C-alpha cells in the first residue's frame, strides 16, 4: 500500500519534556522531566530499513517533532496530522512518557520501567488506521546530565539505544510481513 | 455520642478533603465592534487557514472561600487571598499567543507583535519562548495560560515555522497592569506561504472567572 499511494510522510512525537513555566525571575532548575523512547531514532531506523526493502516507496521524513495531543486510549489524535499534511498516508511514532525526578541536573533514579513505542500508518483522508503495532524494550539507566538536550536519545546509554533499534526492527518486520 | 459524631465528621473532612471556590480577575481579549472576524467561546479567532488565541498573564485571585466536601461541597468560609496565593510583584508581563495552522506554510515572527499600553506606547517583546505545546484543558483552566512549557526550546530570535497547534510566550518589559486597565495587542508577522495574514487588533478588558477546586 505504501508504494501505490502518495504523498507519504513519517512523523515522530516529542519524546522529552521539562515543565517549568517562564517567569520574570531567573530560569529555575527543572524539578522533573518526562521522558519516552527515542522516537526520532526509532522512526529513522524504521524508514532506513523500509527504503532498503521497498526502494519504490517514497516517504518524506518530517524532522520537527510533533506535539502529542492525546485522545481516548491515550494515543495522539490523528486529526492534527490531517490538519497539517492534508491527504495521503502518514506513519507516526509515539511513546508514552514517564515522569522522572531530576536533582541537580542528574537523574535521581535509573529508569526501570519498560518503554513502549506505538507505530501506525494512517490514511489521512478518512483517518483510517491501515496498520498499527507496538514494541517494548528495557531502557536501562539514563545518562546523567542530558535532560536539557533536544531529544530523549541523548539520555540513553549505548546499550539502551541498541535495544531501541531492535524494537524498530521488530516494528518493520511486523509491517512488511513474512518473507520481506 | 455527640463527641463521637463530631469526631467522625472531622475525620471525614480530613479523609475527603475540602472544597475551594476562587474568584479570579484578569484581562481577557476581545474584538472591537464591527470586525468581520468572530471569536468563539474559547477565545479562538477563526482566520483564513489559521486560528489564533491569546492570553495575558495578569490574573489575580481576589476572593476565596473554603469548606468541607462531604457529600455536598460547601466552600462557605472566606479566606484572605494572600493565604492561598502569596502576592508576588512581577516585573514583566507574559502574553501567550496560540496558533492552530492548517497546512505547513505558516511562519510567525513574534518580534512583530506589539503591546499598546497607556503611556508606555507600543512595546515589543523582550523575550520569546516557543513554539511550545498548547497546554491541555485542565492546565489552561487552572493557570489561565495557553502554553505548555519546555525551556530547552529557549528563546525565539526570528521568524519560526508553525506547522502544528503551537504556542509562543512573549515577555514584555512592563509591570502587569491591573485587570481594569485596558490595553491592546496587535499581531503582525504571521504569514502563510509568503502572504501576510491580517489579525485584527485585540482589545483586553477586565474579566472574571470562578474556579472550583478540591483542596486536600
């Protein structure tokens, strides 16, 4: 289906957030951060694998993360993708975030809860879900001091990123089906 | 027996918490009479291809009552507002501008927003943060602000592409005016595919809102 229809976009949702509102005083140290799986990395690995196996599929990789405005079942509302991209197909990659205490710029607790990433292929005309799957991996402890960087990937250790990559490979295999 | 009853009532109050009713005043944006554009109940202006909403951060708690929340919440005992919300004298005013574009063609230059406030004349923002996530409904109701925040995004220094529902916070170097002071905001610098989008001047005037909260 991805070789027949166009245009196709691939988006990922923001995977790290600190919530400190701006004030008239000096910027304050964030007290907590909300971190998910490295959605940009997983999306790009998925697309890289898809290009290798389906060279005729042209997918535009949207670099700017999307804000996840959730609806029932706590998944991003696809209405917002339709509003931006209009028509065609859209892959989206979303990870529920976990709130973590941050002390003195370093995480107090290693992340122990498995991370889940949800991937979908949506038809924007009618917001039909053409394919959806998810995978889960152990993130392991996070790198210290990376909470001010632009995406969650920088907070993961190399071993954690390897597990995230395998998660992306699992999604791609599920999308392509047996024999690909 | 009566002592036991009073004790049980007190225990229930402690267990179930209290209810709090707040009266807050702030400045709310509206359109001048005769504008062709409409503003909906949520404060969104519907313009060609984009919706725009603004909120000023000069909200002040002016009255509060508290009481037990047993079967029926009874916030009937008045409190001094300062007990609930210590007064902080802000030296600058923030205004949130939320944008909900259709398509990928919109660019917004926050440096072209002007605040018109009495003798201070036209003011430009001294700091701009965003684009950030549009705050969720509960947060908007509680804080009166539109933007969810992420300081990693830092300050905006020029035009930014707006390709999704987003929010920009603008800081103006002026003491937040009292709610009964009128002021105006003009938003220029919003462009769609190179074509300027005309946003009517927004006039701010005094507004009240009631907020009902559980007070643990």
